[in-house]
C-alpha cells in the first residue's frame, strides 16, 4: 500500500426506466485488487431538515459492481441526493456526489410489452409485469367501418385477462399504455396488435 | 392512491404505502417508548370531528410537527429503521407541499377549533423530553394515519 489515497469513483449518473433506477459510475481499477463501493442517499427531507444525515442504500452498502439499483431507496417523488465511495480493505475514498439530485418523476416510461391472443372466441391480453406501481390502460376495438373503441384499466400485469368475446368476420385490435399514479405520468401507447376469429360473420 | 377531502383542499396521497412503511418499524419504535401511560395525539379528539374547513390547517400543523420535531429527533442506528423513517419523512414532505399549495390559494384556513386542537397536542408533546416526545408521537403514527383515512 503506497499510502496513496484511494481514488473516488467518477462519472456518476442515474439511468431510470419504468421506475427502475440504476446509479452507475466509472469503476476504480487497481491491479490485483478488488475494490468495493458504498452507496448512500438523502431525500429532500434529509437535505432540508437533517443535512448531515446520509442513509446507506439498501442493496449497495457495500457492493462490488460499479452500479447500484436504488429503486428501493427512492420511495417518494422528491429530489434525492446520491453519493458513492470506494472501499479497499480499511481504506475508503472520498465521497463522490451525483451532480444533479434525482427525482423519480423523470423516469422513462416505455409502452408496455403485451401478448394478444385468442382463446376460442375470447380476446385475451397479457401485459408485461412492471411491478406494483404500474396500472395499464388497455384500448381495444373491432376493425370495421364504424370502429368503436372500448377501454379497460388493468391493475397489474403478468396475468392473462379476457377482454371481449369476438365474432368472426373482422379482426379485433388492442393497444396498451402504462400508468404510474405515484408520479402522475403515462407511457406512450404500444403498437396495436390484431387477431381474428376465422369463419363466416354470423347473420344478424 | 387515496383522495383526502380537507374542506375545499383536496389532495391525493398513498396512505397505504405510508401505512405499510410504518408497520415495518412500529413494534421497535413503540418498544422504545418509556412513557406508556402518556398520550399526545389520542387525547385531542380526531381530525374527523374537526370542522371540514379546519382540517387542512390542523393536518398541516401536525405534519409540520412530525417533520420538524419527530423524524428529526428520532435517534436510531438501525439502517432499516433509518430507511423507513426517511421514506415516511419524504412522503410527509410531499403531502405538506400539497397542503402548502392549498394554503397559498387560501383554502387552508386556520379556525379557532384547529388552532386550539393543535395547541392541546403541542402542550402534551412538550411535556416530554424532545427525544422521548419523538418516540411517543412516532409510535402514535397509526392514529394520525387513521385520522387522515377518515377524511377520504
């Protein structure tokens, strides 16, 4: 140990999509050594009322990777300060603090993955399970002249849901949007997917 | 999410999440309470029997008490408890900001009743040492959450 100070991690950034928040940084590389890291956070409350208090991240105090899933730490829609330091044995580096506080309302919301299928005459959808904070707006219609859209709100993904009993003769189409009430935002709608029941349209 | 009707001030919050966060630390917090025969929130009636127009003001004061003198003074070295208190505090801060908006638009009027009710609560609170009072009132969080739920 040459007595040199352990370098602090650099280039902190947060990548957030669908309410999964990943803090990343450039690794501290030392030949033949395993460097660990420790991550801490501070919500707006702490920075306003108890600025000396930093809270160890649930999953990354310590961690070996140069990234940390802070989704379980960021539990309110307020700005959060995040900081990281390197650890090597008994040595610790200085703290590196994320330049801009992170607020979960900036997360990128992508159109939900979905599987549209038919089970006999039944139109069925199964949406991607994005976690408990997500609801979904599902819009479906029978593609013909006077297309009338129907809408349904699904409280969670990951399970097949019956939308409609179909009649032969025209395709039925479906699109979906993810909604996160905790941050008051929605994703864009997914591409529409259509299925059709074979056979003659039943006489009226 | 729940909609709280506080007179003409209406706010949306996730009481269920706040309740579940607190339930993870309730036992350990209440176990630290040395003043088990003493009450702060319970003695002052409830938010529900406060005039609707006064509820916003009373809740704003109560949240201020939690933010200024409860979360701040609660001492713990346990990381899990620290995280839960941070989550509660930042959620309360979010609600307080919403109430502040109502206050800005004069829909958070402080009537005599709310002022008196809060004065009672504060006088009970201040009969205890700061840290003991923080433990006591944090342990009584269920009462505040039930009050808030009653305004749904």
